[in-house]
C-alpha cells in the first residue's frame, strides 16, 4: 500500500507543453507525477494508490469512456478519486456538454479553464491532494477497524462471550454462534427474540423485559443477570451487558454481550450460605452483649440527664435562697423607709419643695419594693392567693391590655377552648406573667410578626420536672429573632437580659419561673436563632 505522501498524480494531456508544465509545477510542491501517452495508459494507472488524475477535455471528447467510467464506479467505499480537467476558455460544464458528461462520469472533478495561472493550478492540485490524503486516512481507519473486528471475534471466542444486536422497533435479534451455544441452540435452530424470551425463567422474564424496554427508551447502558432454561431442561445463569447505539441510518439498536455465569453464581450462592450461617451464629452470640450495651448507654444517658437537672435545680435553689434572703431584708428596710416618708409627708405643711422631694423618694422606694417582689417571686417566697381559676377566661380578660402592649405591627391570635378544667393559680400573678411573656415576644419582633397565645390540657408522666398528673398549659409563641442555646440556658436566671442597658431588669422570666415552681408547675422555653421562641407555662 502506497503511503499518502508517495502517491503519484496521473497526467493525460496530449499535445503541446501542458503535460510537462503541469509535471514541473507539481514537482515544485513535492508531488510525484506520471505522464500518460494515451487514454488506456491513463485508465490502467488509476488504482487505489493514485493521488489524483489530470486530463484535458479535448483529449477524451470523442473517446470511448466506458473503461474509465467502470474504473471510477468500482472504487472502494472509502475512495472518491479527485480529477482535474483542463478545458478551453468558457468550457465549463454549464456551457459545455462534454464537460458536463465528464462531470457525471468522474464525480469528484474540478474544471480548470486555460490559459491558467501557475498559482491557480498549484492551489487546485494541493486541494486535490489534501482530499486524497483524507481518503487514505479513511482507508487506514477502515483497515484498522477490520483488524479490530477480527481481534474482537478472536477475543469473544476465547472468552466464550456471545454477541448480539436487537432492533427495539422490529424485535429483530441477531446473534453470534457463541450466543447460540450459551443458550444451547444449534446453528440450524431458530433463535430470535421470541425464542430468547421463551427461554427465560418465569421469575426473571418480566424483569428482563422491563430492563430492555427501559434501555431502549432511555438510552445509556444496562446490565442484567438472569436465569434461562436450555432445550435439554438444564437451568443456567447468564449475564448480559448492553448499550444503545445508532446505525448509519440513525435507527436505534441494542448491542450487547452475554456470558454464561452459572459456575460463578453457584460459587456465590455457596459463599452466601456460609456467610449467612456465620452471621447468624455471630448475631446470636452478640445479641445479649448488644442489649447489655444498650441498657448501659440508656443508664448513662439517664444518669447524665438526672445529674444535669439536679445541678441546675441546686444552682437555681441556691440563687433563690440567696435572692430571697436579700430581698426579704431589703423589703423590710423599704417598708421602714416608706413608713417614715409617709409620716414625714404629714408634717411638711405648705412647703411645696419638700413635698416634691418626699414624693420622689416615696416613688423610688415603691419601685424598689416592686423589684423586691419580683425577687421574692423568683425565690418562691412571695405570698400567693391561690384559688381555682378559669385560665382561658383570665387570658380573655387581658386581651385588650395585651393588644395595646404589643402594638399594631404584631398580629395577635388566641386559641382558648371552652370547657377546660380550672387551674390552681394566683390570678394577678398569672396576668403579670402573661404580660411579661407578651412584652418579651414584642421586643423580639422589632419589625412586626405573629404572636400566638393558647391554653390547652397537658398530661405529665413524671419523667421530667413535673409530677405525674394533668396540667393546664399556657403557650406563648412568636416569630421573632429567637435565641441560641447559650442564651436559652441562662434565660431564667435573675438579672440576665439580652436587651440594651436600661431597657429591662432581667427579672421577667426568672419571676415567671419562680411563680411556676411555687405553683408546682414549670416554665419551659424552646427557641432557635431566626425561628422564634415558644414559652410554655
């Protein structure tokens, strides 16, 4: 086989100096050429290794071109030999019947009118050579493909792999002899798509059909293992892999390989049985250990929860005792101060300035007394007037005050069912606690939001900080900024506040916490940053 760079150009230009001139120009660009004296020589030289052919229109005007047409028509599929035809001026195929006849016979032809410039000729020659070189590359690729196909056939035979093609539309199945052997079919036996389906194990047939339909419609690759029954009644395992391809006409087809994997599946089943038996024995021996481990973990978690609750309770109890003692003494001092101020106010007479000073002192002492009452509430040492009260009724009675307190930017909603049992509570302290929770929610929603207040019946099982029994639950939920875990942990401690300096005492939640404990209840808070806060009393 001639290499692309070694292919010669055939020149059939009788008479004159055009043939030698063309050969010289081709030589300058490194293109070998051969001058033919007659048409037979030219036709005989047109083989697969020619770069291109050159002839004149007048040289073949009256010649029999049957042999030339036959040689051109018999080219292999990869070949479209280029021709350069020299014509007289104005002799192109549009106006010259002979040129048109040559165009039909030669196919891949370029017409060059004389006289021509050397540059034009060289350009056409180079274009023809480049086109032929691409054809040589195609020939090489085809030959490599043939060698690859032969190697593939050898590999498939050696690996005992059966190859097949399926047309999804027509269900036309084409198989290799090895595939017939895998399914136990002789060469003279029919084995199409219907025979393939009938050989499948009944439990695998639907699954295989679904896989084929999914691959045909969705594309991509698929892999399937299935059982089939040979004509002799033996049950075998097969593994098929395939992918969607398109033929030269664009039609979809499934192309795949199938191997007999009966030996492998038998080994896998045996190994699986051994593994399952071992797993059963190991599971039986470790079940008791796992149960003991789970019990130990539960005990550890329960102990940690109990210790945490105990520590928190002890801390709050210690703070409460300290706060209660200080508040009680401070309250006694304030009572003495208020009593003396009251006596003093009766003796100032018409002294307006002294009266104003005494009045300011009384107001300050009263604010201090209110503060001590909050501290006593946290310490659970305040005096409560506990009696059965209708909680939904108490909330309804505070609705107008709550709406004024939260403002118009906050949507306030109530869920207060009828028929709930009464709760043992101090009504005044309950109203104050509800107002505190609503104001806290308002402060957490500076740009407005939703505040929901509800009362319902709740049962406690005794697993947490509540004794077993039935409780009335007040829920106050907002859509505000929320609190992180660290803030939430400290929220009920006295004097802890996230508000700006001077905008809160930090005693609101601690007072509510103390009230709840004094009434044998609990205050629970849940919150996440950006997700609002829910308080349950």
